C-alpha cells in the first residue's frame, strides 16, 4: 500500500477510478481512531491525519499500528487521498453486549461514498466477539453495521461502496445482505480483504 501511494498517489480519481488497492487503503485506515480526533465533524484526510497523530497511538501490535500511521501520513500527503473528506465516524465499544464496532465514510469526488468497516481491534471484547461469530449470527457488530449503512444512506445521495478487512469485511457483506432492497440497489461494489464467512 505504501508503494502504491508512493508511485500512484499523484493520480486523480478522474484519471484512475476506485480500485482494489484504494479500497484496501480505506479498509486499513478505518482502524485508526478518527472518531476520537474528529467527533461528529468531517474533515479532509490531510487535516484528519494531523489530528489523529496528536492522539496516543491505538493499542495493539506496535508494528501494525506504526504501519497504519505511516499509511495515514502517506495518504494524507498524497494528491489522491489528501483532499477526500472523511466523516460519519463511529466507534462503539460495549462490554456488556460484547461488541466492538467502528466505521468511517470517505467522500469521493464523483459523488460516491466509500464506507470502511473496521476489523477486530486489540481489545479482549473485540476478540470475544470474533469467537462469538463462529457460532452466532448476527452478533451485535453485524446488526450495528446495517444500522450504520442505513444512517449514512439516509444522509447522502448517490452510489455507495463498502469495504473492510477481516471482521470489517464480514460486516460490509452482512450490511449489504441485510439492508433493504432499495438501499442495496445503491451499493455499487463491496471489497472484502481476508474476511471470515458467516455461521
């Protein structure tokens, strides 16, 4: 991803439409704590990058966290990603319900939006919910993924693209499968990266 941004980060979206590597970048960026940095406000990615960097780093594998922050900086400094608005940031952690859920939305210049669902974080509750997914469906984050999609769709117009890595990919697919047919008709693409299936 860093090589992609280094060599292709100057491309405009009109010159090169959304592709799988872009969706992978969006999926990885969704692990960062944009909700803590932005609250309910939207901001260009180049501005959000600096706000996220001012926060303590996310818990988890130090190398993975550092790599995501390097990716954020590269994306924020790139012509391709830096001007994109990131908004509708949500981060829900509910120990009682054993739910770990987060998602963000990126606005593309063509009027479409990419929803990035976060995968499993480094919390015990996050992993507990993963284990629950092996025998239960829906788990709370799957239900929340549908609600998030519905909320974003109600506040926007145009085509939607969904993406996610690991559990995030599962949430993207579940949201698309379980939303209304009218809303599903607005979904143009779904990008899943190493996503588990359903029980």
